[in-house]
C-alpha cells in the first residue's frame, strides 16, 4: 500500500513527500522533472520519471508499487503563461488529468487528492470567500483546474473514487527543518521575489498597482505556509481513509496581507532595505482574495501550525540562502537557474 505523489519533485509536492515519510507512509513519486528537481526527492523514495498522462507508465507504477492512493500536484501553474498559451494548460492540467483519472479508476484507486486553486474564484464577491461562492475563474489556469474539479465530481458519482480537492491560496515558505523550499528559478511569486531582492539576487522588484480598493492600495492575499498546506493533504487522506465523503475545500488562513505588508515584513525580517518600483497593475490580479477556512477545519480537522507571516518569510529567506550557497561560485540568479543543490 503506497501513495503516488505526482509532481513530488516540485515545491508543494516535495513537502508532501516529507510529511508522508515523517508519518511512516510508503511513497512513490511520479514527476517529469520539467519544473521539479531530482534532488528534491529523498533517496529512499522511488522516483518514476515521466508524464502523469502516460497511461501505461502510471498503470505500471500503480501495479509495481502497490499504489492505493494518488495525490496529484503535477501541473502548469503560471497564470500569465496560461493566458498566452491556453491550450498548453488545457492539455496538461485538464486533458492529462482526465487520462490520469481514467487510469486511476481502471486500476481500482479509490482515494484521490487534487491540487486546485483559489484562481477558480476569480475576483470574489466577498472575502473571506467560501466554497459556496460560484466559481468565476479569470484565467485559463483557473479554468483548467475547475474543469478537473467538475470531472472529479462526476467520476466520484459514477465509480468508487472519493476525492478531496484543495483550493490553494498563496503558498509560501519552506520546511521548518530546512529540508525543502521553493526552488523554481525565476519564480514570480511575491514572497520569493521580495526575498531574492532582499538578498541582492535581484537589483529591484516591482510592486504591481497601488490603486486597488484595499487598506493601502496594494493587492491583498492569503499566504499559506507550505507545510501547513501539506498537512491539509494528510488530513484529507485521513478523512477519505476514514470513509469520509468527497469534498472541495479552501486551503488558507482566513487572513489577508497586502503586497506592501509583505514587502515591509521581508525588509524587517531580513534587516535589509531594497528598491521597490511601483508599476502599473498586473493584468488579471484580483484586488483581494482571502480564504474562508471553516470547512477545512470542521470537515478535515485541519489545524494550521505555521500561521505567521514573519515565520514564512524567515523560512523563505533561509531556503534562498541555502540555494544560493549550494551553487558553486555564483550566488546570483543565474547560479540558481543552473545549480542543483544536493
Ligand atoms: N506582486 C508584486 N510584485 C511581484 C510579484 C507579485 O507586486 O514581483 C503582487 C501581485 O501583483 C499580486 C500579489 O503580489 O498582487 C501576489 O502575487 P503572486 O504572483 O505571488 O500570486 P498570485 O496571487 O498572482 O497567484 C497565486 C498563485 C496562483 C493562484 C492565485 C490564486 O500563484 O497559482 O494565487 O489567487 F492561481
């Protein structure tokens, strides 16, 4: 009996693998290493390199490792890229997920955890946004994920498969023990960008828009620490193993911070000032999105342990320094791009 983690060499997936190992579970990772890293998979974990949409590969892995559950992280996740290349997103995130579901149900898999996104809400009518708000995604990325939620709903009615879809808000930080973190080169995520700027890996950063209807004019987001998010998946697995019903839940802290709040926190925690250039609004950014989290707490018993922006920023800083130091002779962004820690 083992858990198949697609995208287990990536940012959130690698933290999930650590949680599973810490809980004594058998794990197998499936990753095509397009954005993940071989070194992010602990040596005792079997790594199948390939495509989660490859039916034969997945079927073989399920049989070979005795897979009974799938946690599906592997996806394309860059919103502007999804606008420029929608068919890539519908192919990778939607069509291949359809194939994965077919492979899973044919192999008798009965529990499936899916990485969904707050992007399914678009610009929510009210915050904190709850799961009963009708989804109105603003990007092909959000749509590509929402369609998988719909497939899961239909498949679960027509088969023995039960699922939990977690709608992630803004994932940040790293493993509190320093074993993993966000390693994606040229990541566009706010905390990563601000931390890299604080460390001098970027000369400056941009602040996209200060004319939003928020307390300081910059966008408000709900930043969830990555280990807390991985724990939500563990709770989702326990829920399904205990016979729980299929669910779609937000994963966030019900607490919003503005872009300016985040930048000030990074400056304070790092002890470094850096250049922030105020720019135009970034297309497609909702003014504010904060997770209602009553459902995930009541249905899954989720209890966040790292709900602290300063702690998240400290983890991100430590991981970024760790990455830069491991890259021989070059602590700049180019070094991070080519370097392979470990
Ligand atoms: N921002 C900046 N400067 C930067 C980077 C970001 O000002 O250099 C701002 C953005 O404009 C936005 C906020 O910081 O207002 C957060 O931006 P991120 O790119 O970190 O994250 P998003 O909120 O755009 O997107 C995240 C996930 C998506 C998910 C979405 C759902 O990355 O996958 O939340 O709301 F779809």
